[in-house]
C-alpha cells in the first residue's frame, strides 16, 4: 500500500498548514518567556496557538485535535533550547561521575519530552475552544487569490 500523503509536502496538507500557523503564533511568546526567566516556559501561549489553529481549521474533530497537538509541539520548540542549557550545565559546569551525568541526561530528555506531551495536550484543548469559538462567531477564511 502506497501512502499518497507521504509524497505531498507539509504545506499542501490543511491540517499541517493550520498547525504551523498556530504554532508560529505561540512561538515568539514561549521564546520570550524562556529568554526572560531562563527556567520557565508557559503553556498559555501554546493554548493560544492551539486556539488559533482550531479556529482556522475546518474539518473533523479528530483531525482538529491532531492540528492542535501539532501546534503545541511547534509552539514549544524553545524547550529544545532549555534542553541544551540543561545538558550544558550537567556536562560542563556540574561535572561528576559518568554514570551520574548519563542518568541526569536521561532524566532531562524525559522531562522535556513530557513537556512536549503536555504542550500538545494543552494545545488540543485550545483547538477545541477555537472550534467552539468559530461556531459562535463564524469561521474566518482568508480569500484565495488565483493568478
């Protein structure tokens, strides 16, 4: 069985397109939050990104949830910056036995992966709220201009 979706680009798929828009809407805010604090990334911008993606996407609710989850993953990309900072601290500044550093590295990776899962779930909630909002006030669809 060949997968037609594997041959298309991400931007040709509506669900990915709106997930990227929602994720990019939250990305500056999560980046600034981590840049200012150095230790925290808030989930509120990620929920907002999911809300934007859910508001713009028109389709089945299962796909809308995936759109929100993807928007959350994109919006939390500064967590990779946090992971690099943690690994730098563990391996360069903290030091210690190799076993201890390996364990701390594994724990840091698990913590960041868990953050991505929670961000995806938070953005899924935001996408549901965005869909509800679009039903109440009407869905805005930008016009398509053909040349």
